[in-house]
């Protein structure tokens, strides 16, 4: 029996719905190439959005724009009531100072395709580094939290191991725990299972499913259609820098409106 499937779903009523991420007309170019051509999206607090689309459609770029790894050329992204990268002072918008950017980024966790753990640190040390260094959490508290997070991702017995001693799937679960240690309001996942051997994918998806059931707001770029169908509140299909269609998983995955979505799904399934 899969414990994930037995966890109760969080209550998601209209009264507690509030937008956490709102993208409006987001545009981004690299030189002459326009990669995002006006992206409109909204993710409510507690919701899971899965972003699907062919390689090169701009999915990673969009996540990077939310997380300040790229600066957008047009449109706006609102995160938890603030514009990403801009602060309002005296009724005018100003580019955020580095310290404000850092504060805003702390609210957003990101997990990449490659695990990006510090190779010279143990699993536990990887997890406590940012809480101690950035959030100024006392070490004993950070260590206790890290042990709890390792339990949560099914690696309670791996705290003292270095990344090289862990499988790819275990490393990715440490990376998830490390992001969660910053107590983010939003988690971004960029193809978190694409670099894994097939037999390791399930454990990582289980951890993500549990996280979703706990009420975490998540944007997940993935080709795992089963995960999107079971876990997403909304599925968005992107192609060539635009949102082609979006909606409930059953609709977008089961009965897509657009030929491009249909062609993509035929290739991945
Ligand atoms: P996806 O994640 O959907 O595969 P990406 O967002 O990675 O797509 O890339 C979208 C397009 O932007 C691709 O054509 C890619 O080559 C281009 N691109 C991404 N990052 C850069 C960059 N730093 N400089 C130039 N082009 C880039
Ligand atoms: Mg990508």
C-alpha cells in the first residue's frame, strides 16, 4: 500500500484560495531570440502546477525568471503580493536592492535536473548550510530540522554520507530536503527526475507527491505524465515560448484542445 495515496488531501476551498504566483505577459529574449513571448499564468497557494512542453519551449527559462536567475524583458511576475525584482517606494517601482532580492529568493526553493549538492559536504551538512549561513538558525536547531527533513524524504539513515555515496535518486531527495530547509513558500522543480535511472524515479516522485499533499505550492516541469495526472491541480502545455493550453489534468492530458498538445503527448506517453 502506498502511504502517499492514503494521506488526506488538504482542504482547498475558494475562501482560502489566494494567488501566490501571477505571471502576466512575461517576455524574455536571448539576443535576437525571443524565448518567452508573453506568458500568463497563475498558481494559487497550495496548488501544484505541472508545466509540460517540448525541449526548447522556454520552461526552464520561465522557472529561472521566477527565481531571479534571469531578468525578464517585459510583463511582470507577482510573487506573494510583491513584484519579482521590483519594490514599490513612494508610489513608484524601483529595481530591488540585492538584499531585497535575496529576501525574496529565500521564499522560493528550486530543485534542478542535476542534483547540485556540495560534493565535499555530507547530506546533513548540505541541508544545514543555508539555514545556518543565511537564515541564521542556531546550529542545533538546523541539525534537528535537517534530521526531520531527511526522515521526510526517506533518508533518515543517510545523514552522514557524502553525495558520492548516494544514488542519484537519493541525492535528488537530499536536494529537495535542502530546498525545504529554507522554509520556502514556493517550490520550483525543473525536470527533477529526468537525469535519473528509471528505477529511481518513483521514490523522488513519491516525495514530491507527499509534499504536494502537505499543501506546498509547487511548479513542476516534468515529462512524467502520470505524476501530472495524479498530482497536478493544473497542467500547462507550453510550446515555442507561449502557453498553448492549460487546465485540469484530465482535460489537457485526456482531451487536449490543440493539435500541438496532442502531438506532444503522443510522443511522451
Ligand atoms: P526548455 O526548458 O523548455 O527546454 P529553455 O528555457 O531551456 O527550454 O530554453 C528555451 C530556448 O532558450 C532554447 O532555444 C535555448 O537554446 C534558449 N536559451 C536558454 N538559455 C539560454 C541562454 N542563457 N542563452 C541563450 N539562449 C538560451
Ligand atoms: Mg528545461
